C-alpha cells in the first residue's frame, strides 16, 4: 500500500492520468502561445521595415521634386 507522501509526490492517484494529461496540455498551450507571440513579433518587424522603406521613398521623391523646382527656377525653364 502507498503512503500519503507517495500520492502527493506523484500528483495523482494510482492509475489516474488526469493530472499528467492536464500538465501536458498546459505545457503545449504555453509552447503554442510562445510560437504565436514569436510569429506576431516577426510580422510586426516586417511591417515596421516596410513602413520605414516607404517613408524613405516618399522623402526621396519630395527631395527630387524640390531639386527639379530649384533647377527650373535657376534656369528659367517653364514650370509644368
């Protein structure tokens, strides 16, 4: 016969797999949560990189337009 400490140590009664399967489900849930968080973080990083690239393109286009305007003013070329 098992003593009370043996049952406490094992976390369940003999033949019961409820606590073991519950612990496995919790472990699996935590792992899936970490994977989901990692995927979300990577998606956010990609979105941030795309946003920075678009902002840089917009700034370059504005600078290009300013250079063309200054060139037209200096040369007396007609403005469109």
